[in-house]
């Protein structure tokens, strides 16, 4: 048991700590004009406004165009945004 403890500690410390990162945004689609508010999960490399905007532009589909990234936040902000995002909660 004591021999296994150092191995366990090495494996636990070697695993990268991944903090969850999310952004809320507004997007539009033309002809006819439609707007939506959504929440997207981001990689830890995209956890700032500019990187989130780039990721969203690449991931939005169905003719949606990014209007604005409202904020970038952690898991603690998900519940308060879930109802507002509706069907666009973690869709893209």
C-alpha cells in the first residue's frame, strides 16, 4: 500500500487540471431576421473574449453569424444562464 502511494500521487499530479470554461453570446441569421442567445463550452485555450469569438465563428452553423460574446465564465455561471439560452444552451 505504501509503495503504491507515490505512484498514485505522480499520476494525479501529471494529469492536467482542466477548469471548465464557457461563454455566452448573441448571434443572428438573416432572411428572415432571427436572433438567439446561447452558451457554448470552450477549451481552456479559448478562455478569453477574443479566443471565444474566434471559436464561436468557427462552430456556429445553420447560417448563424456571431454578433457578440457577452462574457467568459466558469461552471458557477451555467445555471443562471441555462433558461435564457434555451435550445442554444451548449448546442454548438
